[in-house]
């Protein structure tokens, strides 16, 4: 079947869903990053139609939702069917990394290190010759993982693109 090139006009995000092996640990991690309590915490769904909508014939997830200023984060623990960890790495197709904007990058980065968060490498500021378009020059980034290995990013919102 040919894929249409007609735009679907999906221009606003509602949430990002992140599968978790331990819902409590993922909630605690998300609360530590965002300072936000889940609006929905430890809800359970038992639904054949819902499961079918995600692929498995039956799904029994527990989930929590943390609302940020511009998007929600759904943390989902599938009790049935159990899944295997993806061990996603940045260079693996299908891996992802939600980006968090930091108004004071240095303070956030330092606080995260003091809290024992391990970064995947040193933070980096994009320089001329490394990136196009030029609007991205000066963007500062650092990457880290959640408890299940999902890639996450913080980005400086001043002096560079933060999209």
C-alpha cells in the first residue's frame, strides 16, 4: 500500500507515553525531575478493546500521568502482557528521547549530578560546522536515562533553539 504524502495536520502533542518496569520507581523519578505530582496515579485498565488498539489482544496496564506546562507524560506499566526491556540506545531506530527545557541549564545540570543522576556523556553546546540550521547554534544539551533506559534530554532555552 502506498503512503500518502498529504499532511495530516498533527501539529500539537498531548502526551508522551513511556513504558516502565516499576511504576513506583518511574513516578518517583519523574517527580524528582519535574517537581510535579501525578494527576493520575496508579490507575489500572483492563480492556480488550484498549489492548487491541496498541497491538496486543489484551492489555492490563497500570499508569500514572504527570502534566507539564506543555505536554503530559504517561508512565505505563504493562502487567499483561509483560514486555521485554528495549535497551534503547540513541542510534537504534525506534528509540526516543523526550526533551526537557531548562531555563537555568547550569543549575539544573548541577542539581541532577548532585542527586546522583548519571549523564550519558558531557554536556555540549552546538558549534558552527556541527549543525544546521544556524538557529541551532549555541544550543546546549545533556542526555541521561530514566530507570528503564529511556533516553531523556535537557536543553538550554536561552541563546539557542529549544524546539
